[in-house]
């Protein structure tokens, strides 16, 4: 089994320093929720987010949704050959159980994640589907204890998805950024043993997820 981590993902509840901003308050009222119960979203909270720390890596839960869908609707996941984790920009980790069906509608996904932030676990028939914990990237790797940690960045060594897939042993951890722009922080990058670049352009995370997992599937299923 391999592991996939969406690292430093743009998935967080509105932080306390922004919850009194007019754009946040207005959006929360439309949803019938408190500002501290909704996801930070650049589409609605652009004015509030101007100048915050790591601005370009935050407020894009829709991109995280795309990557999760790419990861959980494929044979690799259905056949329990891959474990998925979402590590967030504010050092929380969402772990996924087996055969979890994430809503394809973003609005329903948003509701599920907001509920998860409140309740910490989502279960059905005593099975844990999603679990949220306070955890750093390094602590997550300690829990997974992988034999190899692969990361993707335009700052990495040039290679191709096909070549990388052929060199992935069992118990490898694949790390892909869950943010819109920028690079891994030093605290994440220092834990990656092999950093690769798969092109001169910067691709969105869900594209890298889809292509990398497909190439890996070919090595074990075909």
C-alpha cells in the first residue's frame, strides 16, 4: 500500500483574526452559520484575506475538493492499495477510511468538511469515514512511517510520471501540494527524500494527482 498526502492544503475554517470582517460576516449570514463555522474561501472572502500570511496558499478549498475526487474515484483507492491524507495549511490532518464517497457537488463537500471540523469524526455503521486531528506534517509522516517520501515541485529534479511510477516501492508516501500557488514550506520540504519536477509549467495539484496515480496503477494492475 502507498500513501498520498495533499500537503499544506487550502482547507481551513475562517481564522479568528478574520471572523469579524464584513465580507466574512455577510457570507456567514447567507449560509445561516457563524463565521467560525465556515470554510475560508477566496471567492467570498477576498477582501478579508488581503495581506494575510501565506495568502496565495489559502482560501481554495475547491482545489482540494478536486484532488480528493481524483484520489478516491479510482481503482487504486477502491482496491485499498492507497491511503489518503489531507494535511492542511494550519497543521491539521484529515484521514480517510476505506471506500469513502466524497460528494461530487462542492456545496455538499463544503458542508461535510464544516461538519468534520465541528465533530472531528464522521462515521457510519460504526465505521470511521473521516477523522480530523491536530497534527504537523512531520508527525503525520512519523505515523505513516513510509520507506520513501516523494514530492512534486517545479524546484525538483526533472523526470516523468512514467519513470517515477516504475520506481515506487510499496509503503511509499507521495506528497503533492494542496494549494494554488507557491512552494512547499521548509518544514515540509525537509521531510521529502526525493523531489521531482514533471514539467517547466506549474500544474494544479489535481492534475498531478490524476496523472501520477494513473501511471502507478499501470505498474500494478496492467
